[in-house]
């Protein structure tokens, strides 16, 4: 009997997989101030294992899946 490969992600659409949060949105989801994320990034290089991508316009993009995983208690 052959087993079918089941997807390991909960999301099925590409837009939600590639979604990123701005610093303000990530802070709102994590229930901290945006400056908390910026300060931790400056001081430690990450916020509980989350490392944002720095865009050309100097904004930070935080991976939505990693932020949501952190809120659910998973390790980033």
C-alpha cells in the first residue's frame, strides 16, 4: 500500500505562505511595542530567533509564518 504525500504546512495558498509583516504589524501580533523589536534586533541580532529581512527602503519585513509560530509557542 502506497502512502500519499501530505503537505506539512497548514496554508495552501501561495500569498499566505509568502506573507511578511511590517515591524508595526509584527509587534501588534506579538503584543509588544515596535521599538522592542527594533531594540532586540540592534542589541542581539534577533528577537527570540526571528530575523527580519531589511528592504532597500530600510524597512524591516518579518516572516509571518515565523511570527505566528512564535505566538503559538513553537521555536523559531
